[in-house]
C-alpha cells in the first residue's frame, strides 16, 4: 500500500465533476487505489476521502465513520446516487482538502445511497447522523462541489479569508 497526496482547495480537480467508474474499470487497479485511499484517509485522521481529493476525477469515495454499533464501518462507495434525503442536522464539518477549516453546515439527517462496491455489485446504504453527513459531503466531492459551497455567505467569506492568509504564510499548498 502507498500513501497518496491529498490536494488542497482550489485545485481544479476538486471543482470538476468526476467521471463515472465504468464496468471495465472494476479491476485490481481500482481495488489497489481504494486500499491506498483508505490508508491515506486513516493517516490523515479523516472519516471520508473522495477520489478527486487524491487527484483522480472519478465518482467514488471511501469512508469509515464510527457509530454506536461499531467502531469501524469501512466502506468504499462507487458511482454514488443519493436516492433519499430527508430531515435536518446542523453540525461541525471539516474536509481533508481544507486543513484547519471547520464550520457548522446544514445537511439532511438521513441519506439512502445506491452505489457499486469494488466488485461492481450494486448495494444500498441507509444512513443517519454523521454517516449521512459524510455520504452527502463525499458525494458532493464526486460532483465537483466542496463544503465551501454549502456554507452561508458569511462563513464562506470568513473561510476564504483564512485560506488566503494561510496561502500568504506558505501554510496552504
Ligand atoms: Ni471533503
């Protein structure tokens, strides 16, 4: 396994709609990349990491959100389609492509996602709370949307100012 470089905002790949993973791409290369993304995510102490964040403009992500039922819920979600979104939750959110930026974001509290696993089999996951938040955040990455786009205008301006400051200080590359 190998660690991958996580790109920071505003790398163009983060703002580009990812290509779907095609049937012939469900192979060992994909599974190796998924393994490397898990390793990279755990090393960075994140709970989700999408392909565009490691420079791959494709629609998939890995996540592992601890829940009351289980400490590890490791899952790779390929070609996600959120088919149900309902309720509301407001909570703190961060992103590995925005190091040091955390802000409250409104999301739906429940999400059902239809997706393919690493072998191309279609599955469904019905999730609540933090897992639902993560699914929405990572599916956004697959669509070229970053959490900055989900902030209120005021919070977005504050975050942009902080990023500019960090860039000037050479602490954001
Ligand atoms: Ni993110």
